[in-house]
C-alpha cells in the first residue's frame, strides 16, 4: 500500500525513505520512493548485525533488541572523543575560523598521521583566498583540547525481566546520560508486568548498576498525573542502592521474536 500526489512531478526532489529493519542477527534495508507510491523496486539488502547500527569517525550507535511483547530497540550513541577548538590558540597562531576546522576535526577522528601536512584556508564567498601549511600534530597541540566522548543511552518499552535487564544493562553500562522509562510505581508492579513496562524502582536499579552518571525518567502512566515526584524518589532510592533482585520476580510471558 502507498499513496501518491497529483503535484509530485512539479518538484525536482525525489523523496526516498530508507528503511532499516533490525533482527537479532541481521539488518534488512529497502528504499521506498515517493514517485513509485513507496513501492520498493528491489529486494532487501542484508547486512550482518552485531550490535552496531551506525559507525562514523566521531561516534557510533549501538542497539539491542528488547522484549515489549514485540521486539523493541534500545540505543546508545557513543562518541569516540570530543574536539574542543581553543579560540586563544587560533588567535595566537593568527588562524581564521572557517570550514577548514571541520576538515581538521575529521582528520583527528579518522586518526590521520600527526606528522602529515594540513592546509588551513581562509575563504570568501566559497573561494579560497589564503592558505597555510602546518602539521596536523602542531595544530592539535596548539588549538585543541581533546576530551573523552560521551555516551547517551535510550531505553523504553520493555518488560522488567532478567533477560531484558541483562541486555539493557550491557548497552547502558557507563552511560553519561541514560534516558529510561518508568511507567509504573513499584506498588503497581503486577500492572507493569502485564503491560510489559518497567517500574520506577527497576529503572533506578538498572541505572545504578549500569554506573550511569545521570538518568532521566519518562513515559509515566497517566494514572500518576500529579505524582511524578513519587516516581522520581522511588527511582532515586533504587539508584543509590541498586540490586539485581528488582528483576528476579515473575518474568511474565516472553514473546520476543524477530520482525
């Protein structure tokens, strides 16, 4: 099924949606073009999946499949490191701001030879009007402050079960920021199991055992409107004294499957 639009041919841009379907062992990719009513013209491309969805020079995105009665993805964005440009260093070397800084950062993320030459340019109206040759290492030492990259993790729509917990713990470990659902209070843990969601204490325990520096709760059930602070306090107590036992209870039905 798809749709079309009577004015579509009046536009130069061919709107295409690239869809990646994640399974436990592979990712299937197809392109859906608006001009063909989003009907794919080719069979899906297959790629082995070993936990990394996307890898760029400066970061990568990890993912794992969790059980929410249907498969649900949790994600972590992991920076390699962060390059801070020192304006004082630029001033001391009499170097301009400009697009060359993006090339410079890219060279660092790609771990190019620090002894290699790098061209600094000054541009006006897209034209190079001045350039200077320097070594990559000299630039790195004088105009940058390199700091460890951050890890940001997103976990939601999962049953509080030991299997889910182990997977979520693995992908969340060492997160600087963990965004995690806390749909129910512990007093309603049976309802949480029925709906395949976490309680606030389970969310806090997971964040604590993962060693997350900070965690943010979301996806509260509407039944707790006006009681949000209770959810945060319950999660914080579990975060400060985390225990795996939060997840050793009735596991509920496990219906996780590919697709």
